[in-house]
C-alpha cells in the first residue's frame, strides 16, 4: 500500500509518545542491573530488552511500508529511515533471546572479572589491576597482572564469540547490510569512510612513530636490553595501561626534562580534600561558565558516583545515561580522587550536556550528530581543563608560568594520552570489521589481533599467546559490543572543535595554551551544534562549528607541532630507528 506523507507524520507522532515509555523502562532495568548485578535484575533487564525489541520490530516493519523516496519533507524522510533500521530486533524471537543472553554474559564476564593470587585475595580491574599496571615498575609484576586479566576475561569470551559474530551478522543482513561492520559504519553516512580513516591514520603516523621511538628509548633505559629491542616492538605490559591505549601513567619514566617534573595534581586534590561530588561540581561549573545547561538535581539523587561499599557487584566501567524522561540523566562511575578521573568526568559530563541540549528533540534525533561528536564534546572541554591556565586559575597548580622545558614536559603528558591512543582507537574496529566480514576467521582471532597490534601500535604481547586466548575480549568495548571507531574520529574532532572555539573566543598564541573557560561565545557556538542532535547530516554540523565539513588531522598536528619538533630533534640525536624493523616479538630473557 502507498501511505501518504500526512499519514507518515501521524505514525511518527504515535511512535514518539510510546517510544519514551518503552525506552525509559529499558534504561531503568539496565541501570538496575549494572548497578546491582544479580540474577533477578538480569532477568528483568532481559525482559525489558525483549519488550523494546518487540516495540522496535512493530514500528520498524511499519516504517518500511512508507515509500519515502516520494516524500518531500526531509525531516520525515530522515526519521523514517532511522526507524527502518531495527538492529537485532530483526532476529527471530528465539535467536534474539539467545543473542541478548550472549551479550549479557560477555559484558558480565568482563565486569565480574578478577585475578586471584595463588593464596589469598582476588583483585578486580578497577582499580586494583589498573593501579598495578599504572604504578608498578617491576616487569614480572606487570606481566602477572596483564596475563591474569587477559586469561581471566578473554578466555571466557573465546568459546562464544563466534556465535556472537554469527548472530550479529544475521541481524545486520535482516536490516539490509552485508555484515555487522557494514551496519556499524553506516551511521557515518559516508561512502568513503574506510579510505578516509586510512588516510587520516597515515597523516598521523609520523607523530606516533616519533613518540613510539622516544618512549621505547626511555623504557630501554629502565628495563634494559633483555626486555627492550631498540629496533623492535614494545612489550604491551610496560606502557602504564592494561591495553597500552594511554601511556600517561609512565610520564615519570619518559619525562623530557626530569629536573622540572610537573606538579602532582592528584596529590594537590587529595591535599585539598577533594571528594567525587566536588569533581562533578567542577565539571558542571565549567559547562555553566560557557552559558550551557547545569546538571539537574535528579542527577545527584539518581547517579552512582562511587563504587558501592555494601557488597553489591557493579559494572565499574564509567558511563553516562539518558533515561528519556523529565530531566533524568545519570552517570555511573567508580570515582577515585585523581586528575585522570577528573578529566574522565569532564568526558562523561560532555555526554550529559549533549543529552540536556537535545532533550526536546524527537526521540529519533536524540543522539550525537554522529557517535564521534557524542565523544568529542567532553574531550574538547577537558583539553581546556588540562591547560596550565585553567588548572592554575582553579588552584590545582601553584607555579605561575611554565618555562619552555616545563612546557615540553606538559605537552608530553597530553601526547601520552592522545597520540598513544591514535593506533589503538583505529585498530579495535579494524579487527572487528574483518571478523564480521569474514576476513578474519575464528581459528586465527588472536593471532590476527596481535598482527594488528604489531602493525599499527608497534606492540608485542609480554608472553607468547595462542588461540586458547582471546585478548581483544579483555577490552570493555569488545565484551560490551560497543563500537570503537568513534574514539579515533573523536581524537581528531576534539582538536578541530578546540581550534574553532579558541579562535571564536578570541584566543591568540599556541593552541595548547588555550582555555575556553568562561567564554560565552564559545558556549553559544557549542550550544547551536549540540541542540541539533542527529537531526542534520554531521558534515553540515561540522561546517557550522569549524567552517569545514571534513574530518581533518590539521588541528591536532598544530596542537602538537612544538612537541613533534622536539621529538624529531631528540630522536635524530639519539639515532633512533622509527618503527620496528625487527618485527618479531622476542621473549628471550624470560626464565
Ligand atoms: C549508556 C552508555 O553506554 N553511554 C555511553 C555514552 C553515549 O554513547 O551516550 C558511555 O557513557 N560510554 C562509556 C564510555 C566510558 C569511557 C570509555 O570507555 N572510553 C574509551 C575511549 C577513551 C579513552 C581515553 C579517553 O581519554 C577517552 C575515551 C576507553 O576507555 O577505551 C571510560 C572513561 C572515558 C570514557 C564513554 O563515555 O565513551
Ligand atoms: Zn564517551
């Protein structure tokens, strides 16, 4: 049957009213589960998930009856096309139930993961194992923590990941996509996405190779030639992070000018008796200083801002939640009083600000212009929040100014978070896309994962790995079925946004000095972008903010230019080899 455009509008209104209720109930049930992992809560979450899927199926199949090509109204067309992708709800009921149970099992295996000493207590990831990975300088202890976590969680996912892939691809096919990777990429509405990503990575490669060579030299000085090959990959357990995705915790080992160490902001926060609430207040104050919306009172009542001490099992991995209901937005985070957690809170509050800004939009448009936009907002604010000017102004630093050497030390700290992240944030979905499209078969999952880790990150596993292991499963987003390429793109977008907002707010001088705190002009530009949600194609939104409609590496390169010059000079002086021509992972020196 041909349905008219007016009937489509009525259909969409009906969807609007019912969707809020169904989505809210699903979010409540999910929240109750991840903040109190029990069997009954799991059952309830699965029930509400089934209800949501039935609802999506009902409206999705009816949305497909409209022949939108004849429609005039672009908004109606965009809404109906979003409705037509019903994701996993397209699966037959029994397979959908199996799939939902698989997803819950994988995510819970990660959240409950722990490593037990031969005798005595077991330790969890947040924050025991992460603390060891960040602070231990004993190679054997680091290997214990790394292997313990990867074996404990990865091996649980190994036997079922193939089934997860099969059901994911079946759902994608039922939505008209080649495979689930195809469906994940579709959200970026770009025919040239994969080529653009590879080009962007190539542009950033010199920056990464110089940092990699410099850090390898520092680790060589500390761990010696038995562990580090100056022409080879770096063992993945020595970078201060369980996944070697952020190297900021080994800044002390790599500091360019060790005689001028940066002030320890975590120590200052603890000295000033900071509590988690104050950390969230601090982030909220930043957003309101831009003229943006303050977090509503419900947030403080309903959020989980610290790891519970009543024995409840919770999912500690931080997240920001939209309950699609009168001002109910929450954050779940096992907050520790550290500078890393403060910046991570800025990230989460970026999500909350987006939720707040687009809450009056149709539910179909309550998302970021694309998922990378959703990620980039909090990151832009944290770029200003990590600036010397801001931290000094907020009493978190006492040194009035930075001399050129302290400035290089500062930029190294930011680079260990941002530049180290470039290859990791790219390869996670490169791996999963190839698993979904069948390029990577399940008998070689782990060796293909390490091939990508070697090729793009220049890393090796600390010990030989086999196909009994499933090391990608030891990463939250793989166990929780959350796409990752959004983080690679948000790495670039955050610097494009930062550059545009700094310019608009009248900043002059180096980009890494910029702090947009208190700039109503910057806030106004941001607000106009956030309010749009996903109602307009993201290149149009990007152009509104930055004047350009393409993702570009230029702003990131501008930000790090002074550091790159220093790194190149340092590496030339040391006669470093860029890259890892000795590409084999040597495990000698292992007794
Ligand atoms: C209901 C729901 O799921 N909501 C979504 C938001 C939404 O989509 O609406 C959400 O809250 N996702 C959680 C996730 C949490 C974090 C994360 O996982 N980060 C990545 C990548 C990264 C790494 C370094 C870095 O500096 C910044 C990011 C990682 O740690 O690997 C952990 C702390 C930081 C961000 C997030 O906020 O993105
Ligand atoms: Zn995020």
